[in-house]
């Protein structure tokens, strides 16, 4: 997924039709007000994909950390931990 472009709220309001066309074509924007991010404008349906992708990345990082810290014979059963988390 490409990074979001930053656009001010005034520019968004002034060029709304163009911004919406670009979003429809797959672009995304972070809308700012006085330089502070206030909203992300992304194509419909992309929000869930972004959350899923972020969750998968966090899980992979956690698994790598656990694996790198796990010592032989430590008795940690990753599969059991995952099963417990499904309840």
C-alpha cells in the first residue's frame, strides 16, 4: 500500500471533486488542519485491508521476538498460546 499524501483541509474543500476522483482511482490522503493530521481519506474498503495488514505485521514481529528469545527446552508451546488467544 502506498503512503498517504498530505493535504490541507482548505485545499481539500476547494478541490473536493478532484480529490474524490483521485481517491476513487486508488490514492489516499491525510487531511490536516493547521498542520495537524485530522483524518485519512482512502478508497472504500481499504481501511479493513490496512488494519488487517497492520495486525499481521505486528503478529509476525511478535512471533520473531518470541522465537529469538526462546531457548531450547524452555517449555513454551507457541501453538498452545495461539489456541488460548482464539477463545
